[in-house]
């Protein structure tokens, strides 16, 4: 099969705007979903198309709330694209092939394909790019070294470790080592920007991957050679957003405000997400292989969706939706109401059955992607029930946040730099079927404990 083969072109980036989700096998971009009545731009011209790139090990679903916010401020859905990189984890050594992982060059090539697709679909000569963490690397590489500057009007990196996560003799081939050829090439000049493309770098003083000590990368007490200034770009507009963590610097409403006004040239009209009456939810089931994330779709996974009671997590009636995925990995669509709490049950081959409890979805989305739960630890297996509290778009931090699971502080509570996104609650088997509330600041999710002996775990997932 060659690159010119229609099946290959189909897999490598056709958008759902002109086809079904059937082509999602490798790297399908997903669009924002039905928009609000469009607010006119200041000039009357169509807004710049925006393409969003996730970070290491992540997927397009992390841009969910950002897509909603752009929609709420007048961006047409067909001009918003959040993409899945098929193998989102970086190789241990960028120069050596590694199964289910990608090189820096592969990431840039994928991005170039996505840019070409978005420009072709919208007819726009140039698009804007926003990348979180590792997602900023292909943006910089494409614009500065692969001839992409003429195609890109704005380039935004959010918490991207632009000077590396570390600058040391360990991990010599890592994409995140400042000494590797990739970062040496990106950072070798006197400026990090390219004339004609506007650059914005968002960074924080609370970023676990911009720390002088190596404790967050497995070498506590070893100097990384990196500071909180590492995500800054020479010659760019640089904005420090104090207190935001490594993911919030891309997905928080405060980061959205900077992204919006940098691209639009004006302030957003709202930072909130107005609700639709009947949101339509859809996405892919993707996989974990040997504990590592991929964005390749999973066939044969069963997904069920239930409405649940907001105060005790019990199911209200029969399943709203039930579907087994095909080769495309698509599990929906399902129509809900914007004030419904939901339980989404994922039974993927070779993994525990995951009961995802979610607070209401205010708007429709095509990027509600589902992955099997992370592998169980020995401590997990010794419990009768396992409940995980997760926050994909940010971390938990103390004393910044209030994080409660089953009515009390989580066991993993840690002070200082925000570095925890998953908390665990291990309960006796007698708690199976009982309510378990989760609270992150002003967002609450009510779940129920599941019996591990039945190969089931419960996940309380925060949207915000």
C-alpha cells in the first residue's frame, strides 16, 4: 500500500466534516460540534482556522472545553480542529524506532498533513496552531524548519518545554533532553520565531516539567539545568500565568483568554460555556498497550451510557445507548440533556471494565474519547473496590485546590508543585454499589464503587 493509495490518504487525516468517523484508524482530526449563533468578527471576515495539538501521551479530548469556549465566542465549528496523533508517546531515544511510540520527525510530518487538510477544507491560506506540552514541538519544527511559516499565521505553545525538560548526560537520546539534535536544531539560533508568523508562549511558575530539580523525572536531587523560564521563546510574546499547572496552561479558561485574543485580536465575549438543550456525544475508543497510550482505535469494545442520579449515582432507567465498536473505534453518537449526570461503561478487550462517572456535558462533542483504565497495581489488587478520581485537563495542587474523595482528603495529597492528576481510593468489597462522591473545587461527580472481583473499577472524571 502506498501513500497515494486512497485508503492511506483516508486514514491519514480526512476530517469528519466530509465523512463519517470510519476513517479514524490512524490520525483522524475531530471537529468542535454544533456552535452557538455566530458572533461576527470585527472585520467581518471569517475567523482564522485553528488546529490544536495535544501533548505527550494525550489525545484530542483534552481540547474539549477549549473547543466549546471558541464556539461560545463565535468560531464556526468547521474552522476548529483538535487532532489525534496516532502514537502520542515520545520514543525513549528519538533516533531509534520504538513500537507504539513516535519520533519528533513523525510528529512534524503528521502536523503538516493536518495543516494541509484544514487549509484545503476551509480554503484559508493560513491557519493558527495551538500546542500543549510536546504538541508545541512539531509546531515550532514545522514553522521554522519545514517551510510551514507561509501557512501559519499564529503559533502558540502552552507549557511546551522549549529548552527541554532536562539538560544533562542522562537520557541522552530523549526528545526532551536539551542536548539532543532535535532541540539543538530548534534552539540553535538567536531567535525562536520566524518573521511573518506571530508566536505566543504561555508558561507558568507551577509547571512540573520546568523545574530545577529532577524529582519529577525520576532523579530527585539532580539538577535538571532547566528553570521555569524553559517554556519561554526568544522573540515571541511571552506570558506568565502564575499558579496554572502544566496542563492548565493550555486548557484553563485563563489560558483560553490569551489564546483567543492573540488570534482574534480582541477580547473574548465570554469565558463560560453556554449549554445546549440536547447535546450529542461521540468519540473513539482507543487503547493502552503495555501500559502506554495510543490513539489507534479499538474494535470489539462495548460502550454503554446511563443517566445517573446526581445525589447517589444510581442509574435512572435502562441504557440510553449501547454499541460495540468496529474497526473505526467509534462508540456513539448518543443524545443527552445538558443537566444529566452520566455513567459511561467501557468494556475493552483485555482490560478491566471501566465505569466512568461524569458531571453534565453542556454541549455536544465529537472528541469524547475513551481509553481503558491504567493497569492495576499490587495495592489495587488487594482491595475489594477501586475508585479513581481523575482530572485530564489539569493537576491537583495544595493548598490551591480542594480535592475530596468519599468526603475526605485524598491519600496522595501533596504540597507544592502541581503534579498529581489521578487519586486512588481503595475500599473493602462491602462498599460495592455504594455512593462515592468526588469533589474538585466547584465541580462534583457522584459515582458508585464497583467490585474488583468482577474485574470492574470506577472512575470519577472531572471535565474542568
